[in-house]
């Protein structure tokens, strides 16, 4: 779309390192070599690569078969170092983040920031008092180097490489991402934010995020993503692993706004232990195809999981998003609220699974999916799956599909709204129950992104 | 100079079925007109068509505001030109806060050249104005934060329409049964509201089945519609008479329209 505001890009000739196109053992060795990784990680990567080659492409979801894996650059390093001050970040890159508004947001309301550009995190900060309390917020590569034991205890344990083809791919070529550890009882008030930016055409970004929220601790992490508009595709395939221990609370918010040439195929999973609360808040705009089903494994009694997701599928886009809740213990509860909007020929699908393991009695799950279709070219589908091996449970599922109402449009227009403004208002109202869950700054951003999607679109 | 809203020989069909069959009506700024008529005769249809509802097919005639061809404009442009319809059945817009909605509406109507995304009227001034208007028509200020008409009672919705009227200050307002479904205190509040707003700058068409609203806002003209035509026009006493004696006498005086009315009912 020409109205995508982050479609600009920087020159790449000054990059420190750029792998050749394509994927094989040599590329994987090279990445591991450059990062000076321990042998176990190199072996992990190589065996993951084998898994990736062996696994078939998923036959459901979106048109993933169009991805040409050999046309992608798997690793690019634009800057030599990870900087602690924006002044030290190379100028081109710094300007990009200025345009994205990150340094300013950091000053105002963030507890810490990571900025990833292509394959590597190029900037990182964390409030001093949090660091003193033992909070770790670093890029994943540094975590492997600096906190090897903690790292190895959890890495690849929540999402093993053989989980799915794209998790295997990420495990083979991962680079960057966030690593967070919140010690027992530490409550982080302001959000920690990471910002992922793809800059090159045919780039593959494979960040790997690992978050451990210890007993009774709480935190909120927010990620944003953008990329330039190119005529051929880029690939973003992240893996996010989260552990929330007994009594902990964690919220992971994504406001993804990829340009519409990006394949966004992400595996996100959290394990929630006794009496903890895990929440995914997932805003999916842009991309060519998104396949993302954040999941929560409710491991012990009293664990709660909640997923709120908004998907906006515009022209040429397919959002195949949803949620997965796995009740592994009795007295656990989950809630999914999904709102999707499709417009201009876009397609939004909700794909969700609620699974109750044997013996997980007294579980509660509530799923609500609402779809809003803005015109007759656009499409919405719902694929809810339920697998229950216990019957002393309460499962609810509601789904609704609505078209934007002529009466609503007329009412708003009769009060001086243009047609575009009126539709934007109806859409904003439709997602309001989710947007009001976001911190104010992100709510404003989300509404602005929706307005951009709606602009100049009608008539 | 006062503007005129002029409706001439207006013919309207919906889904191929003729509803308005040649309506003539002229309203000047500052005048109050009452429009009465039995259920289904076409009053709301007229109101919707003036406001620009897309579902009606205009098969003949014209609507002009000070020489501007209103039929060529979309509802948004009509609103910005100074036309307002208080809906018989106001629409619910979930998730949209009353105050956000009103601020957009006011910004657009007061600044007709405003484009999407351009600045809104300043928050501070707007808040104050909104608060004042709300207290004038006895709406709790808490309603500003609620979602538009979502879960509102019938009477609350009607008050919300009058609130919009008072903020948008149109040149011509059509009130479609704004008094029905209101308790007597509310009718008084709404009537007083209209009375205050009405002045040399607003022409009003009050569609009603009751007399109360007209007691507070005495019409200079009362029109009676039968089967899609205005068959009689009189003064305030006509409204009173219709109220007391019903439409039997009107039907007797206009047998042709009464017959058409019959035909429609039988067909339906
Ligand atoms: N979509 C439609 N399809 C068919 N007929 C319609 C449609 N909309 C309105 N009508 C008919 O047009 C006629 C006029 O309706 P309108 O709502 O204008 O009546 P009214 O005079 O406002 O009545 P009331 O006093 O009950 O409010 C009615 O017979 C109604 O059934
Ligand atoms: Mg009516």
C-alpha cells in the first residue's frame, strides 16, 4: 500500500556483514562462527537445520509454499556493536529509529528498550534501579554469552526445534531477540520494549526471545515491528519462549505493522505455573501472510491464560491468527477474545485450539471471536478446535461475523463524518474493547494505525 | 436573510414501491412546522430522504437549500450544510465514546471544509461546551464516556439526539418523533431544549403523534400527510384538532389518498 508510512529504507553498502543468499550448513556454521558460540549451540543449530529440511510445509493456514527459501538473506549485521547510547548508533540507523519514534518513547514511558535492526540488536537500555534489583534485559546473543546456565536451562525447552517447520528454521539461524529475567517478587511497573526493523529486501529476520518471570514477579513487554515496502518478499520467523512461575504475572504485547511484502510466521508459547497469569495482547496489521497462534500451557492449578488479538487484513493480506490454550492441570482458566477486520479483498482467519488434558478437571475456557467485514471482496473464517479429554469442564465459544452496517454509516455521516471517517470510527469502536487494554501510548498508536488502514479507502 | 429549505414535488420509492408521491414543503429559518399523519404514511421517509439515506430512490422532484441542490450531496455534506435529523430510532455505535463522536461531529459541522485527519476543535473548549449543554438538557455528564447509544434507554437516546442538535446548531432540523418514548419530565426537558435552540436561525420540522412538544413549541404551520402526500396545511389549531378527533375527517376530505392508503395496507 502506498499509504504504509514506514516503507522507507536505508542503504546497505556499509553493513559489517551480509551472508550470501540461501540456506545450507555452511551458512549456519558461518552464523555460529561469527557469533563465537559454544559448540552446543552450533550443534543445536545444525540439527535444527536438518529438522527444518525434513519437516513438511504446513498444509493449512496460508500460502506458505510461495516462499523461496533459497532467495533469502539469512544473516545481516548492519552495525559493529550493541550501543548503550543512541548517539553511538550509526547515523543512518539512528535516524530510522528516530522516525519510528523510539528514543522519544523511551524518554517518556519505558523501563527499557532493545532495538533490533536486521539480524542484530544495535541498541539496548534498562533503567538502573531495575538492573540493581537483578532484572536482566538484554539481547539473546549476549544472554547466551553472559548468563550461560540460566540460558541453557530454558532455551529451546518451551518450543523445541521439531515443534514445527518454522520453529526449526528459527532454531537453525536465530539471531537477536530479547532475553528477560525478572527475579522473584520484582514488579516492573513500566513496559520493556523491543523494536524490530527489517531494512533489506529478501531479508530473513529470525529473532529469538526468551523470557523468564520468576515467582511472584510481574512485567509487561511490548514489541513493535516494521519493514520497508519492496516488490519482493522478506521473511520474519521468530520464536518466543516464556515461563511464568508460580504467582507471577506477565503480559506480552505485540503491535506488528509489517509492510505487505513480509511473511510473518511466528511461534509463541508460554508456560504458566501455579496461580500465575499470562496474557498475550496481539495486534496484527500489515504483512503479506501472518500465521501466528500464541499459546499458553496452563501447567499447574490456578494458572490463568488470556489472549486478546486484533487482526486487520487489508488488500493482498492474509491474517491467519488465533490462540492456543492447553489446560494441563485442574482449576485452570483461559479466555480468548479475537477481533478481526477484513477490507479491500483482505482475508482474516481465526484459528484456535482449546485443549484439556486428562485429569484437568474444573477448567474453564471462554472464547469469543468477532469478525467485521468491510466490503464484499473481503473474507473472514473461523476455525475453532476443541480437544477435551476430561468432561468436568466448562467450555464456551461464541463467534459473530458482521458487515459494516449501512444504518451505522448513515447515522455517523448525517453528523458530518465523511464515509471514510465514519467507517474508521466504526472499526475503532469494534476493537475498542481490546485497545483499551493497551497502555495509553500504544492505544493511541493502534488507533492511528487503524485510521491509516481506513484512509482514502472508500468510494 | 433567512434561508429556505424547499421540497418540491418529491417522489420517492423504496425497493420499487412508491412511498412519497409528490411532497411540497417550504421551511424558512426561524419557523416551526409540525408534520402529522397516520402510521406508515411516509413521515420518516421524508425525514430520511432530506438527510440523505442511501436506501431511498428519488423518482422525481427536488430538495433545495437556498438554491443548493441537496439531492446531489451525500449525508455528510448535507450535515455540513446545516441539515440535521433527530432520528426516530437512533443507531448504536459500540465502542465509540459519546464525547469522541461529538467532538468529531462538531469539528466537521462547524468547519465544513475539514478533511479527515485534520485537527479537531480544541479539547478544552469542547469539554466545557459539552458539559454545559449536557446539564441544560439534564444528561448526566457520565454519558460522555459511554459508548454511543449502547445500552441507552429509549428516552436517553432521544435526549442524546437533542444534545447533538444543541451542539451542531443546524439551520434546519427535523425531529422525528423525538417525543415518543419519553416520560413527561423528559418531554419537558426536550421541549425546553428545542425552545431554547429555536430562534431566528433554525427552522424546525417536528414529526409527532403527540401534542406536548407542540405546546412548548407552537408551530406556525401544521401539515397532514396521507399516503405519501401532504394533503392539508393549517395552523397550530389543526394539530390540536387532529389530536382530539383523529384522522377520520381528513380521510373524508381526501378520499383519493385515503383509498391509496387502504390499498397499501391491504397489499402489506
Ligand atoms: N425497506 C422498505 N421496504 C418496504 N417498505 C418500506 C421500507 N422502508 C419503509 N417502507 C414503508 O414505507 C412506508 C412509510 O414508512 P415511514 O417509516 O416513512 O412511515 P411513518 O409515517 O414515519 O410512520 P410512523 O408514524 O409509524 O413512524 C411504510 O409503509 C413502510 O412500511
Ligand atoms: Mg416514522
